[in-house]
C-alpha cells in the first residue's frame, strides 16, 4: 500500500508543481501589472499656479511640451499669442516658412520639435472659412476680433497694445485685465 501512495505522489508531484508554478506566475504577473500599470490620467490638468506659465486655461498634459516649445521659440522675441486668436492656416505658414516671418528671417525649428509645436497650435487654433483669406495680422483675424467685440482697437497692434489691457501678456496670461478693462462694459 505504501508503494501505491508513493507512485501516486510521484505522479501528482509534477502536476502539483506545475499548478503551483502556474498560480505563482499569475499572482506575480498580476502584482507587477498593479505596480507598473499607469492608469490613464485625465487629459485636463489643474489650472496654472505661479510656478507654471501665466495662462489660466487648462492645457492637457499631452500638449504641455508643445506649449513649452512654442513659448521658448516665440516669446524669446515677442509676446507669444494664444493659438486661439489666429486660424490654423496662419500658424502652419508661420511654422513652415520661418524665412518670411514679418520681415525677419528666423532659424527653422528642428523637425521633431516643429511637429510637437504644430500639434499644440493646431489643436487650440480654429479653421479658416473657405472664402476667407489667411490673416497674418491680428487686426485681420476674425477670431481676434471675436475675443475683443467692444474694444476700440488701434489700427496698428503691437506688444504695447496687448500689455496696455493684459498686464500679464508677457507671461502668457491674457485672462488678467487692467482694472480699467476689468470694469469696462465689455469686460475685454
């Protein structure tokens, strides 16, 4: 009878070992998946803090690098405009033809970076109407005008014009207004 049990134990021993190994692998794999799995974070990030850029508009994490590269490349010479104020066609031309940037010849943004910047500005800009010409001046942009419906804009817009109403414009904060503008009937 002892021989019978030994033979059964020997026969089951590899099967039990296999089942234990299989169970252990499942538990180990599940534990590693829990440890290393990065659940998809929501696209919306918290509003800016003083340590971040000045904008109060939430920028999804996916576009943060594009925003950073955009600000590094554009705000080094002038106030960087929010992509919303110009149509996508304007941004495409400005990014792809840096040799004709308002009378200045710029160094092109390296290819990998230009795609990241383009992804950012394209996402937050707007389309052009079929009959509409591509505007290259703020005063020509219907989107810029829509953001400033009751503002008497001067014929020639420049950085001083922006800062006169938006004191945080140099920090990419176009939401904060001067007290005079804040209390105006239009609120723009």
